């Protein structure tokens, strides 16, 4: 059983990733920590409780609210993609009697400081904790900056972020999670903790088809299916309108997929750095992924460069609808 801390900024695709992770029989999610990202951290934390409520989940022992500001840059968000509440505006949906379809869930006890929770768990389970990071890396960087020795006892960091040989999704150069806090990402890559990167290079190979997913949600015919339908709707619409896509990319679920099924992926070792100052290229992840080069710097990460899309989607759709 792998001990996991899931660090997230929910987020529509985060919601799908959380569902995969907390219901996996092979993963023990010790804590879910939130961070400023797709929307503000308070909203992300509220979304987390809503998602866990929709899942009927009582398994996550600790929820902790994380950092509200990136290390050095001003906050950005992705509410134009994920909705003003970060969950496709489900919190505004009302039934025919005017009652909210998804009222705020009573929050389970939320620890005040995600960084403290991460440090406590890494110390409690030395060399056993995997940090699964699907938002900006601010919490992780703060833990490393304040307690570098203790954090070396992290077993692995798996992070969704970066763009190497493809365009970015927030600027031409950069992927959102790294762009939102590039200095934090650089701290993480400098940490000497084993890292696997799940960048746009692979997540852009996994499109969730809108029509197929909608049909499956309707067929599911339960509370969870309705929630999935409602929270993904505006995300599908956004990608159709602005990118001409008949679906959206499963960025964060792909990172969970790597954790559970690394065999679906091709990886290469690489020395990854982050552009923190470039006006046009802020947040670009830079690495030489060519395996035949001599004199390459010592790798600090494994970078996912290929994915078996069919196998991943099979796993994803099976798991995501396996709830009552
Ligand atoms: C990442 O950015 C966020 O908007 C998504 O939740 C995902 O973590 C993709 O670039
Ligand atoms: Ca995310």
C-alpha cells in the first residue's frame, strides 16, 4: 500500500483525480492538502469538501488548507476554464424549488497549515510518503525551504506540470501549475527528492470525449454521475468554444494514472529547470530529453514523454464510474 499526500487546487480535473485516488485500493491517502491555483485557496478547500461529500467519502483522515500566495509572483487563476467557483459553477445550480443542488458541505476538521501536515506525515512515515501534486507547487516548496533535511525523507514527488516539447496551455511557453508559481517549481526540482513529471507532453494525448462521458454519466444515474455531469459541463463548453475540441484533457487524472500504472508510460531521465524570469517564457520547463547526448547534466527527474492513451482511458472510465 502506498502512502500518499494529494496536494491539489480543485479544479474540475482535480475533482476527477481526487475521485480516482481516494477510491483506489492500492493507495492510502493520508491527507489532501489544498493550494491557491485554479481558484483561491479558500474556494479550493470548500470544493474539496464538496467533492468528498459527493463521493460519500469518509476515508481521508486529514484535510489541510495550504498557501494562498505563490512564493514570489502575483497569484493567477484559471476560473475562465474551471468556472468562477472552480467546479464548473455547480455551487450556483438550483433545483426547481430554488434550493442549491450542491450546498456547502459541513467541512470536516480542516487543519490550518498544509505545510505542517506535509512535514508531520513525512516525518511519521520516513521514505514512504509519495507527494502527488496536481496544483502549483507552493506548499511543497515551502516545506522544502523550511525543512530541507526532513523533506529528503519523501519517497517520491509525482507532479502534474510543465511543457517540454509542446506549447503551454496558459501562455505559448508555459503550463498552468508551473506558470502559477515558477519559483516553487524550481525549488522542488532542486530538492534532490526523486521526482516524476507528468507534463502536457503526455496529458495532451488524453482527451476525455464530451459526448461519450455525458452518456456514461447519464447511464450511471446516481448522485455521483449527476455531479460529474454538472461539474464538467462548462469545462467541455470552454474547450469546444475556444479550442475547437470535443472534450478536455485529463491532466490531473493522468498523474494518478502514473502512480497506479507506471507501465502505461514512457519516461526519460532529465535535468529539468524552470524559467523564472523570462517575460515571454516564464514557467517554461527546460530540459534536454534526447537520450543520445553525451555530457548531459545529472538528471533530477524522470519526465513522462509517452502514454498508452487507450489503456489509460480504460482504467480512468472504469474507476470513475465505480461509485454508487
Ligand atoms: C493543470 O492546470 C490546472 O488548471 C489543472 O487543474 C491542472 O492541474 C493543467 O495545466
Ligand atoms: Ca489542478
